[in-house]
């Protein structure tokens, strides 16, 4: 078994490793935690890095942007809301998305 340090090594996923992940993505675009851990150990990267890769890959396939900037109006609304609660519920979050 690999040492725990191997799981915290933040390195870039290379082209050969991309092929392995692409193959797994074609089989299942939403791998389980166990599968991500197995891939992380095989590729010597963190499971979080594997999860990020799959998340980004799903977004690319769906044609979604990586991120979007908030408008000044959205920022103002968020700042006002944050003054009242630092930990909104799921219901509260849904109102402002």
C-alpha cells in the first residue's frame, strides 16, 4: 500500500494518465470514492485531484463554463445576505442561485 504522503502529492495529471482517466470516464463519468482512491494510488496523485478532473470533464462535456463572474448586482445581494447569516441553509441558497 502506498504511504499517506503519496495521496497528498499535488502534481499535474500527465497525457498518459489522461488516457487512463478518459477510459474510466467512458465507463462511468461519476466514479465512486473507492474508484477515485484506486485511481489516485495508481497515478500517484490525490483523490481530490482525481475528483476535480472528473468534475471538470463532466462540465466540458455539458458545455458549461469553468466559472462565471458575479455581476455588481449579484455581489451586492450576496454581501447584504452575508450580513445576516454566514451559514445559509440549502433552501436559502436556492433562492439566490
